[in-house]
C-alpha cells in the first residue's frame, strides 16, 4: 500500500558564500539552519561539513553527493556567491533546486554584510539559462519551514508517486472514452505503473475465499445498517473485498481503477461500490468505471492532503447560489460521511434500472473546505482543471453519495471551461484546500493548469 512506499525526502543542504563575503555570523547561520531543518521528521538533511566558498569546494561537494542520492538541493546563500558554484552543482546533481536567501543585516553606513538576495538573483538567472527547475524562498532560519513546507510536501508526493502501482481491473466501462489513458506518458511524467488484472482472476479468487476469512471480516459489514441488501449480496461483497485485498498484496498495488459495470452486475450479481469504499478507507485508493486518470488524481490528492478523496460526477449547478452538486453511486469512503449521519448498505440506484442489486454504501458527504479538480489529457499531454470551495451541509438528495459545494470561482465560468475545453465528466474532490500544492505540482511537471477566475 501507499503508506508502505513513503520515504523521507532527502534534502541536500548546501550553504554558499564567496570567501570574501563569509564572516563569523555566516557559520552561526549555517549551524542554526541545520538545527532548524532537522526538526522536521518527514525529511532527512544531508550536508557537507563546510560552507562552499569556491569552485574546488563545489567539486568536493559534488563528490560527496556522488554516492548519496538526494531528492532536492537547498542552496542557502548565507553570503554572496558567484555563479560558477551553482553551475558546477547543477550540472552534477540532477535534483530540483530551492534557492534560499536570508534577510540583510541592518545597514548603518558601512559595508554590505550579506548580499544574499543579490546572490539568489544571479544564480536564478544561471539556473534559468541551464534549463533547470527551481524555487526561491526568502526567510530567516527560524521561519524556514513556513516558506519551505509546501514545496517539500509537493516534492515528497512526487517522490512517492514514482513508486505507485495501480491495478486496472477489467477495462474502462462501455462508451466512456473519457476513461482512456496514455500508459507510457503516465509512466514518463509520474513514474506510475499500471498492472492489468482480468475480472476472471478477481472472481476466481473471490469464489475461493475460505469461510474462516469471511467470518473474520464479516462484522465490519454487518455492523452497518442495511436497506434491502440480502445476506447473499453481503457475502458476495465480502468475498470481492477480500479478493481485491489479496490482489493488492500480490501485485503490491496502491490503488485500483475498476470496471464496475456492467459485468459485475450481469455475471456476479452485485455491484462493487461498497468494496471500493472499504478499499479506499483502507488506504488502497480506488476509482470506479475503469478510470486510471481518476485513480491518479485521487492518489495525488491523497498524498497532498492526507485525506481520502471522492471520485465523482458533477451533476447540477446553480448560478444564483454559485453552487454545484457532485455525486456518485455509493463508493465514497466512510471517512467522508456527514457528521451525525450513519451510512447504509443499499441496493444500487442504477444497475438493471435501479433498486434491484446491491451493494452500495450510501450517505451524504461532510462539510468543510474542498478542492475540486479534473485530471486528464488535452491536446498537449496531461492537464488539470482546478477549483476550490466549501462543502455545504447536504442531505441525502438522491441515492448514493451527494455533496453540494459553494465554489470560490464563478460556477458559470467553471461550467463553460469544462464544456468548451472538453474535460471529461469525472472529478476528484478532497476535503482540504490543496489548491496551491496542486498548482505547484503542475509547475514542477510541466502539466497544463486551467483555473477559473473568482
């Protein structure tokens, strides 16, 4: 699972200052900065035991990191530094770069003491000409994590994504061309691997789950109120859930995209919505209707927010209230259930015309800040539509999992962007504002970003 693949982000902390700009305070700044940086348990700080002041030391630093993989270079200008040093470092170490300038000492009519911002200015020019991606922060060591936190979160997510493996069970559902995906482009951009799994393998495994295994997990299902779901449907749902878990372990999967209709209802007699709900709650993030890009979007939002996202359709909007309703059949994680509400295992609202076969997990979703996005493919590769808003108190408006959102942007312009830019009909909603994090992630990966004005 994804939780087992997370590793600390390894940051190469490299303090720079030309010899003639290095003073006693510079050494103190280095020591205090290392102390502050190592307070974050999510990162590992690796650093040479000196301040890089010249080209020879730059080459020595490169040699130091030759056998030590780093995920990002944090270049700290504790004094002015010429461009030759960053050129040597950037050529030898292929990691993203963060330039860090510190506040200038008080000016009292004497010599300029630090000249840190000017150093970042010069070195940013050089990195730009070298075609390197970089970020810039301006901060004292005391508040460095306030400025560094977002970028580290994004780079940590990108590091984990390169180890992600998604199981595609079956294929996309009939006629949903929106669920097509470019497998090699996905591998190139994110490093994500797709494991193809047949419905035959899944059902073969489900039919052979030992009764004792069913008995162990059954209370998780029977503890939930049922609405017309039969014992047979419940046991089948348990069998499928356990089969999904076994396949996830076998193939080392972090998520699924599952062809949820019409084969399951036609051949196995039930829908798999509740199984997806439980899997996502377990940390095996799962999208329905065979949409790999939807699963990718959910996994990205999960890594950035720590919250299980909601895979959904956008089904109604109100220009006067500037709201929109998102919904899906009943596969939302129970962690998203509205406060004070208990979910129910129900018959599916659509299979065979509705209310004939189980099993969905129905409840309205909870309130709070949300991020709304659509990840897919445009004419020039991957792209992301991004918006934010507030999830409003929502009743069980229809069967499944409804949620009413008041958008921060203009909902009419959002709808027109969706329609005229040709976005697919599946969206990811996560209960946290990760708008800025997603924006930065797109920047690092050169993914086209589309937003709508407020």
